[in-house]
């Protein structure tokens, strides 16, 4: 029973861990990269310390080489001088120096090879880290671009002006308003043209009436004959002679005509 409970709990924890793991993979890769960089820094410090050891052994080898050269010269000098006892003493020291030199050279070769191997590994790891950093940047850019493309695809679908979409319905509403506005303009224009023919006819009738009155006035004034004025002469009473209108009558007639025209 407890085993089942533990497995169920572990499964839920694993599920939660996978959720956070997959929530932001770029951040996870960056975390792994940062950890690797931190380890690389520690490895570099260790490599520097190891190189210091190699340098100490190298200095010891050089010291042993100088000591061997010096002891060899002393042995030769005492042998030439015939002092074999002293030459033998330095010969023993020379033997020890040569042994130390051989041992230190072996250590130096071993440390140098180890150092070169460590250096190669760190250089290779550094190259891989650089590749990982490039991949992280590439994946981050591709992930953002793909996300943007997905958003744009969804947005393009939303912006489809089909009658079944919101934008399609809005377009229909806008077109309806445009049609209504155009209809109002057309109706206003049609209404404004009503009565124009009647007004024009009435105006022409008034102009014709005014022209007739002026023609009659010209005949009455004696400015024109009825024939030239186009006025039908009034019938005269037999035996009566039409009297010539006085100046006052002419003035009154002109005022009457102007009043009629102005009215």
C-alpha cells in the first residue's frame, strides 16, 4: 500500500517536474549552459594549478641539469689534477644528480602529457559550449519566430472577411451604414428637385405677362404700333375718336406696370 502511494506521489512530482521542464525549454537549456560554464571555469582553475606544478617540475629538471653539468666538470677537473678521492666523491654526487634528473624528467614528461590532455579536453568542451550557445540563440530565435508565425496565422484567420466571422459581420454593418448614408443623400437630392417645373412655369408665365403689359404700354404711349408690338388693337366705338393719353395717365400706367411686375 505504502509502495503504491509512494509511486503515485513520485509520478505526480515527475509530472510537475516535466511541466516546468517543458514550460520554457530555452530557459532550461540556458541553465544547463550556465552550469557547464561554471564547471568549465572550475576546470580552468584546476588546469592552471596543474600547469603550475608542471612549471615547478620543469624548473627542477633544469636545476638538475645544471647540477649534473657542474658535477661532471668537477669530476673531470679533479681527475686531471690526479685527486681521485675528491673526484670519486663528486662522481657519487654526479650519479645521484643524474638519477634525480632522470626521475624528474620522467615526471615532467608525464605531467606535460597530462596537462596537454586536460587542455585538449577543456578546449573541446569550450568549443562545444560555444556551439551550444549558438544553438540556444538559434533555437530561441526560431521558437519566437514560429510562435509569431502561429499568432499571425491565427490573426489572419480572425481577419477573414467572411460573413460567418466577426469581421465579416462588422463589414456588413459598415456597408449597411454606407448604403443608408447614400440613400439619404439621394432622397435629399430627389426632394430638392420637386416643384422645380412648376416654379419655372410660373416664372415664365410672369415674364410673358410682364412682356404683354410692356407691349401694351408701348402702344398706349405711342412708342409702337399695335402691329409692331404684336398687340391686338382695341375696338373703337363708331363715331368716337380715341383720345390721346395725357402725361399723367402715362405716368400712372407706368407705375401700375412697375407695381405689377414688382408684386
